[in-house]
C-alpha cells in the first residue's frame, strides 16, 4: 500500500566501491561530534563540496558508522540517495514514504502500528498518503525513539521544487530527537541554511584517502596490476603524481586511472602522467578523445550510448538500451542481430558508463551528464554518425513497427508480453512526445503524423501509458 523506494542497493554498491577506512576523518571533526550528541542543539549537518569530491562515499560511511554505533533499537536510522537520472520517481511523497518505512522497520511493533493508523486514515477517503500525513506520522513515530537520524545524499541532484519542499517538511519535524545529515554541492549552501540552519563541513578527497583509492585499484584491477607488477618505484611515482593533481576529487582520480589503464608499457604510463588532466572537463575531453581513437563501429556504439544515457527521461535497463541504440531509420521491426553485448558497450565507453545492481545502465557521475549535455549536441552526432534527433526518431520508429498494426492488447498479460519482446516500447510510448518537442523538424513531423494517423498504433500507446500509470 505504501509505495516507498528503498536505497539498499545504492548503499551496498557505494560501500563496495568505498576503500575501507576512507572518509573516517569526518567522524573526528567537532561539527560531526556535536551533531551526533543527544544534548546538542544542532540538529542538522550540511556536508558540501564540488563535483566528484566523495560526498556519496561520505554519506555511505556515515550510515555505516551510525549503524555500528547505535545497534540498539532506541535509535532510528533512514537514508536517501537522490539521483539525477531518476527524477521521474523522485517525488516528495516517495522520499518521505521511504523515510517512514525505514524508520518503522527499526521498531517493527510500534512502527507498524503507526503505519496502520495512517493507512486507516487514508482508507476513509480512499486516497494515498500525502506529504503532510506522512510528516505527521513521522512526528508521532519520534516518541518511540531516543534519537532518529535521517541522511539525504545529493540534494543537488533533485529538482529545485523537491529540494525546497523536502527541507521545509524536515524543518517541520522540530522535536530535538531528529538529526538530519545532508550532502550536496557547495553552491546550495545559502539555500540550505536559509530553510534549515546547519553546522557545515566541506567535503574533499583527503590525500591519504586518495592514496588508498589509487593503491586499491592498482592492486585489484587486472589491467593495472599487470602494468605495475614488480615495479614499486613506478607505483610510488603514480600515486604521488595523482595525489598532486587530484584537487580534492575522487572522480578525477578515477578518470585519471582509467586513462593510465589504457597504457601498454612503462613509457606510456610516464607519458600519461605528464598529461594528466587539470580538472573534470579536461578529463572528460581526454576520455572522449580515447573513445574516438577506437575503430569506427565502437565509436558509433559509444556515442549512441552516451547520447541516450545523458538525455533519457529515466534510467534505462540493459535490454531497453540494447534495443534503443540498435534502432535505425526505416526499421519495420526489432532486429536483435543488430544489438550489442553489455560488456562490449561498457568497455567502448571507457569508464564513463556502468551497470548498477538493478540492471540499469548509468553514467558514472552527475557531472558526466552535465558535461555531455553541454559538449555533446545534435551537430556532434550529425558529424560523427551522420544522424541527428536520434531519440525522437527511435521512439517513433519503435511505435510504428508493423507488428503493432494489430492494435492494443486485450489483457494486461498480453501487454506485458509485448513489452518483454520490445523492452523500449514502454519508454517510447511514455516519452516520444517529449523528445519530439525538443527537436521538431519537417522529417520528424512527418514521422509523427504517420504514427498518429494509425488507428491501431495510437490506442496501443494509450493502453501502455494507462497500464504503467
């Protein structure tokens, strides 16, 4: 009944990627200790920094630290990892419901009773739980705990409206037992402080943590381990140079190592060290140069992947992306022989793309999307692939497949089977008009009109959208 996304998979993934012992410097800071103390008047801690500084790692480390420190059931802990790529699912109600669900599970008996009370209130009017009701229930939940810690990562990765409303509702939880841990980019500091006064800590990659991260990759990744085998002086040189150039950014460190990993000998490594990027933009530029140095088919593959992932309305599953990047003008049906393999796709993108634990393809960081949206445009695709407006065309092409002339499905089961056969069908039905609106040309208008004139295909789109509403 209470739809509440949980963030376990994101937390576990971040924990795996976090080098053991990194980020613990925060727990020694006076601001953190004051925030944790039960008698402290400071209920909120704002941890901010630049892109790629390790804010999500810090959130993950803090969650684990709190769980280890407060093993008793008198303390409630809930965490939210906001995500730039999933703004469609990031609503105020979903975030508050997730907090409520996590807190209720900390004390199952009392928690379930409070949620049941909320359910009963909603049943009277046959409505779903609204934000005010969720906050009211959270307020009642507080009396069952000695302290409750709420951790919200990446406030810069949600809409301005959601951020403002979320902070406003957190402020309404005014019992001194509530503790809020918030992270985001530094430019939001004034906005955060205006709504919810906080202690502040600046997040940046510390040198000893950078060293741990570099050594962990060198020792555990096969390609890098082989390059540095029996050469401790070269390893030491690389660690020293990367620390010097890291500029407080774990992401920059990772991208530097991706470049070094393409080396074939010690001379290549030394050349890479002389050309290390100065910032993220330069690092992305160098990565795209390496992508363009591949054979033409892999270049085309990677460009299509990066275009879709930087502009899709929501995260795409592996099968969705496989079909999306294989679509070509004039296709009358799906041709799986044109679809690539996920390992080849990831490798072609040179470290800019990964597949998460839920099977969705993602860009490696929010700043990757920002860079690609700024430097990757229709003219880039026209120049590289001889095509443009590929998302609108792909959506309309899929919706116009000959197979769909039979009209909509009679049952939800039949609709699900059709969606399984055509993984991008649901996305295309839900978002074709948005991509069309971004790039209306005479060619696209003609494609759209042909599709809309079909008395069989348009009802299918409406049925799909209604089914997934």
